[in-house]
């Protein structure tokens, strides 16, 4: 379906969005449409409906709604953008590398500037500055109208929750039942939200540490959670100075951070640590030939992440601001603080934000359920609390005594599943903020 590239010129250039529909399994019980977003920004959502169904999305939800997936603007089949990232070009993800000192921040600043220049150079279509959360929210309302609905419900995860918060804020009268799972704390990811990754890792790491300590006889990572934490810190520092088997300290920290998204990653992570500890090459760097440049399979995803994050809000440009933050967070959050506080390409982005970030709108129907694991590495509980405060009487916070990224369906808490499903199916929003105990 076509939408304006620039909503300030709605009759001007158009781009095509690709959407998918998984029809209601019981049309006579159908309430409407449930728009879906898996997060990112940069995640393709065309197949998200069938993934959720395969993971056990309750029959009541499948009966009540047509599930609408989509590639949001810039992603996949929807006017994709590219910064031209290639394999082995040094850009390895949207989280900055861990900075061991001020000089490392300065080095990252040079690399970040080059990435921003690359994105600008590859913007042959002029789409880059228009890939924003506000425009994606406007697209959602266009999709609602295009499928013939007066109102639309919404289920989004991670950045998808931020997009949903923007959608509910910009279009309160055409949104129905809104579920926001795993929250940054606002309608966008800003520097404070990125720095909270470090808080999230500190809060979530003990779950992995307890799991590993209970299996010390197999992995040898420590007999107590405190010993496992020391193993992590010691191994990271050693890899900072002497990379081993293609692994350096920054990559080791990032891999561990990502492993906390889901308990299913604990076993391969523990095995990787064990291999590093046992490696005969752990004391010497391993030389590996640089691969021939080839398009990165993550190019589109990383490009959209940068476009949305950098276009939504102004980021500080002074290197000293980041050096001070890195020093502070390295001490406050030893596990990951010096990565989450480091400088990003947003400091050198070629475009100024076209409009202020979407403000959370507390005026409107009480139709927002905020779902949040208490221990989440990337969107810690604090994000859910902040967003709930901003929505005021419009929202309820459902906290889950659980670990990982994603609570409803992507998690295994039966209480959270029941409460969220009751809201989507029957419109039963909890009267007060509530907590589901660990199961």
C-alpha cells in the first residue's frame, strides 16, 4: 500500500509498504485487526503473526483479530534503505563497543563519524531522513484505514513498544487495545535509554550467573554467582589486552549481553566461556585473514536502526560528554556500562530531526497495557515504569518476576499470558498496576 514519503507533503512522493494478514479463525467472533511489530527498529514483521501463532498465541486472540504484520518503512520489502555495510568492514552492530579508556572513546568517535558519512553517501533515494518513529506511527494509522477499520489494536515488543506508544499518543481516538511489551521508557530510544542497557545487564546477569554456578562441575565458571561474575570480569579484561580465537573483550561483553535475552542462550554461552578458558591460544592473539568485502546480511536492519534512532532525537556531539559518561558508567555498571555510554553515529548524523520526538500523550482512553519483565538486559524494568508514569491513567503496568527480553508469548509466565490475553480478548484491563510472580 502507498504512503507519503514525507507527511508534510502528503501529495508528493509515495513509497510502498508491504503488509500481511493472518485472518481471524472465527469471523463471527472477530473484533477487528491487531497490528504487530517485533521490534528493532529494523526487524521485519511480515511473518510475525505466524511466529506468534506457532509460539502459542492463544486461540481467543486468533479468533478475535486479523493479525496484521508489516515491514515498516525502510525495512525489507517496504522501500528499504541501506548504509552499504559489508562483511568485515568494522561495523559490527548497533551497540557501541566497550571503551576501556578515553582514547577508546575517541577512536570510536572516528569510526562513528565514518558510519554516518557512509549512510549519507548511500542515500540515493532521499528516504533516509523520513525513516522515523513518528512517520511509522502515521503509517500505522494509514494501514488501519486501508483495511477498513475505525480502530486498530496493537501488540509491539521492544522498539515495537516505543512505536506503539507513539501510535497511541498520536492517534488516541483510533486505537483500540494496546499492548506494549519490553519498553525503552518512551516513544523513542535516546541516550538515556541506551545507557539503561547497562542497568539491564546488571539486573539480569545474576540469573545467568546462578544458572552457571549450579553447573560448575560441567563448565567450571564458578561455584557461586559471585565467582561467575568474577570470571566474566577477569576474562573480559584479559581479552581486552590479548584477543583469543578471534574474540576480544568488547565482542565478549556484547555476546554475553545478548545471551541474556533468553535462557535458551545460557548453555551455548557457558560453553563458549569454557572454550575460551580452556583454549591454548587464550594468551596470544589469533590472526585471521580479513574476508573479502561482501554485503552484510544485517545491512538493512542496522541501517534502519540508525536512521530511526538518529532521526528521532538530537544526540550530543561533544566527545567529552561521552568520555565522562563512559568513565561514570564503567564504575557504576562494570559489566557493560562503558559500552552502553559510548558514542554512536547519531552524534555525526547528516540530518537534524525534522520534528520533536513524539510526546507520550496521557489524554485519551485507558487502553494501554505495559508488560515488563523485572529483569531484562536491553529494556530493564525502569523503562516500563517510566512509560507507565508518562501515560498516567491511560495505562497499567504488568510486571513479571522473570528474566529475558519479551514477556507475553515470548516468555513462559502463565499469569502474564492470562492477564494480557484477557485484555486483548475481553478488554479486561487490570484495575491497578500488578505483578505476576515467578513460575
